[in-house]
C-alpha cells in the first residue's frame, strides 16, 4: 500500500469568470499554472510563475498581459496551506487578484491611481494525484 502525501500536487479552482489549475511540480519537475478567462487560455511554467511565501499563504503571480508602453495585467493566486491528512482531495476556497498596472507616457504627470484590481472568489479542490 502506498502512503498518501500530506501535501497536494494539484489545485483546481474556479469562479464564474476564471478557471485556474496549478501543479507545483509537473511531469518535468517545473511548476505549471493554467489560466482560462477574459485574457484567453494561457499556460505558464517554471520561471514564468513568481512564487512568494507570505503570512497569508503562497502568492503565485503571472503576467497575463505585458506591454512596453501601456502597462500590464498580472494575476496573483493566493494559495492556502492545505493538509490532506491521508486523503486524496480537500475542498478549498481562496482568491485570485487581477491587477491592471496602468502606464502611459502621455499620462505620466497626471495625478491618478496607477493600479486597479479585480478580485475573483475561487472554490475548488486541492488534490494528491499519484503519478
């Protein structure tokens, strides 16, 4: 009998606007984050995913849109700690934040807010899948 891991190796999360999957170490050992939403269907791997441990949990950030002259759009997933305690799957709830970083050469001297946010309430599962 194989011992189940206490830690998930796949997360599947959805809201009415986005679907996100995350695998900390995919087949090639690199993390992989899949996004499906208003910016299309995009898969990020390895160094495309910025990971930061915080008091809130693990923040995973990717660029959905990156431009030189008009700003960027990032998606940050708050990945909570999960203890599977010998089970294969655990229901979880979390959030993802889409940040619009506004930039324009024409507006650089204009007083304004330069970041806006869209918060997605996500629910789904953290799983341990045997590979």
